[in-house]
């Protein structure tokens, strides 16, 4: 994905703003696209602690070098040379008396270092694989089986928890088949069915697609993803049978309520959202822990997001959903009823 893809298709701004909050700090970034130079620059960075500004870096746009910034702290304003490693600024100690760079290096990795993103189209686990303890987790879920296996052989109960979830949601238990070939450790993830083991690759697509989602949630619940993990899940219910969606939503709500992870989930599932509302009504999830953004787009207009918070009765605060929410199924059901009615002319 290019930087341009992150900017609004219909907007004219060449800059992207975002804020990271945690550990008592706020880091406000503005990243600007320099189209003529085919690069981007961090235009500004403001750091505050408990609401009080500590310092800021502002790009000196009129200077020749892209690395020239104005550093503003309580000691005054100074022109300094700054290089960025990702979003981490590198400033010499002599030029940084308030240790702006040191604060960033200490705090920012805690906020962004444990972010796990799973895209909508996720890979089906392979039939057989060798154990690779350092295998990374890719956005399509490749590598999740390695992560599960590593935690399983280290004594975690992750496989037992996964098996229980699959039994509850799918009616079949998840298992690991182990073996060896040419002195290499082999394993495969299977579903137990009628006394036989069937590789996930040979089962319904939903069985394999949801594995990485469930595994990340259960690993986070067990503090096995590092401190303060952020889980970004695109359409976690994709390819999942509708009857299994509530079980997925309940697990997500349970992990969110535990405070073990922050979860950002994109979904088109009404059942998923209804399960979240039920979790609020059952007092399994605090109202303050839930924020829904309803995304809507009109023809030839940029997409807009409408924030929705719930009250204690799991109703949208303010009394109503945005126009059109949940209308489709109701309209289709109404059309079915009308289609079943005999023609009024023939009824006589």
C-alpha cells in the first residue's frame, strides 16, 4: 500500500495526521507527502504528558535538507538535524536537553511494537509444515500455526483453549498431528471428526480462515503477545457459518473486557454487532470499552464515519442508529412476505 492510498481519495490534503496515546503520553504526528521528491517527511511531532506539552519537532520546510527541524522545549527553540527511523526521531543529546528523542524511543515501541494486523482474506494453514521458531506472522495469517505450536510445546494451554472454542462454535475439536521426516519436526493442524483427523486445508474454508483470529485473541488473553497488544482484524467473521459468529463475537468481547488487548475490528455482520450489544446488556462488557464507527458513503462523495456509543441498555446514545442501519434484512423479509400474498385480483 502506498502513502497516497492512505490519503482521502476525494480530499486535497497531502498530509496525514494521527495521534498515539499511552503510558500517560500523547504523540501527535503529521506526515506530509512530497510528491515531487517521491518521499514523505514527518512534518511535525508534538509530545505531551498528562496534558502538558513537553516538546515538539517542526520540519524546517524552507531549508535545503529534509532533516532540518525546529526543536521547541521549555528551554527555547533550536534548529537541529533529525533523522527518523520509522516514527522514532534521532537527535543528538547535546541538541535535545529535554530528551524528546529518548522519550520517543522509550514509549513509542510500547505503543506500536505489539500491533497485529490480520487482513480479510487469510491463508489456509498448510497440510504439513516444519517447525520454525522464528517464523513471522504475516497479515494473511501465515505463521500463526508456528506461533501456536511454539506456545504449545512451551507448556501453554493454547491448544486446549482453541480445541474448546472449535468444539463450541463448530462442533468439532481442533488438534495437532505430529510427526518427523529426515530428522525434521513436522506438524499439521487438523479437525477431529468421527475418530479421524482431517487437515484444516481439507475442511470448510471458514474452519481455516478463522484460526488466526481465534488464536490471536486467545494468545492475547494469556499475555503471550507481549505488553499492550493491539489487534487489528478485518472481517473476522469472513467465511464463517452464521451460527458460529456469536461465539466469535463473545470471545472478542471477553478479551476486550479483560483489558489484555485493544481490538479494532471491521465487520459487515449484524449478528456480530448484536452480540456486542448483548455483552453490554449482560454486563460482560463496559459501555466505556466500546466505540462503533459506522462508515457510509454517498455517490461521488468521500466516505464518512459516524461514531456511535451505547448507553447502559446497549442502545445507541442519542436514541437512534444512522439512517439505513439494519434496514436491508428487514426490507428483504418484507418483500418475501409481500411476494407470498395472492394477487388481490385473483383472491376474489
